[in-house]
C-alpha cells in the first residue's frame, strides 16, 4: 500500500530536499504557480501556469505576450490561467 502525503507535507519535503541539494528554482513563484523559463538568443521567455485555480501575482519584467502590455514589476496570472512574458536577454 502506498502513502500519499498531503500537498503541504509534500511541498515542505521537496523544499528541504532542494535546499540540501543546493538546487534553486529558476524563478520564484507562489505555491500553485508553475514557472518555466526558456532562453532564446535575443530574449528570455517566462511561462507561468496556475495549477491552483486561485491566480496570483508573480514578479516579472518584460512584455506580456498574451496581452501585449508592458510588465514592470509583477504580472497577474488569472485563476486557472497562464501568462507568458518576453523579457530582455
């Protein structure tokens, strides 16, 4: 029989293991927001996906590719939604 930890316990365990392995996230984001960065020759692209269904503000700078608006401090990821930011390289 397998044991499935609750989400908070799993998050705490993964955080501790990451620290012990000296692994740092590519981009700090709130719990429930997946952040993936892709680096291009002329720009970086930050993909933010809300898996929590709550939405969140995430630190970012660049241009929102889905909205065309400048992002100077934070971007709001809508509940269950995504944001893609093109930033300087």
